[in-house]
């Protein structure tokens, strides 16, 4: 990685997607995606770099799975991190708008209009 840190913002317009096979079991937030429901989730790998706004394909791949659950949505990220690639361990405020590390985000546009969304 060069001096600039790659930031990948993932935009998913959930309302425009059809999420088949809604899951009704408990998804554990434990860093694993081993529950059987993830096998039927929607998976996305076609992303572009938007920070900085180059619109290029990222150097490393990311796989995002989206699953409809009883409580709402479950989203799982699998981000490639090759062996020997430096990792950032920057400590920042919890809600800091800028920080020196790679990041992912999800934007949910409940109206599917592209005008208003919630970002996580």
C-alpha cells in the first residue's frame, strides 16, 4: 500500500433489491458467517473506489452478503487482507468523521430514490 489509504465505501440500495429467503433464526455477531442462512444471502463483489473518487476497481477484493432477518438487515463483509500486508491500528474517537484506516460503510435507501439514505 502506498502512503494514501484506500477507503472503500459500499453503497447498497436495499429497497431496489429483492432479498429472497428471509432468515428467521438468530444471526450471531461474532466475526463469522457460518450460520446456514448466509448460504442463501445475496452476495456482491463488484465495487469501485469512491474515496478518493477514482471510480477504479479496488486493488483488493471485498465480498458483501446481505440477509433479511426478522429484526431488519444483516450485512457481512469479507475483505481480502493478504499475508504480509500492513494493517492499520489507529485509535480514533468512536464517531470520528475522518480516520487513518481502511473502512467500509453501508447506505440504505429505503425509498430507492437516491435522495435520502441511512449510513452505517
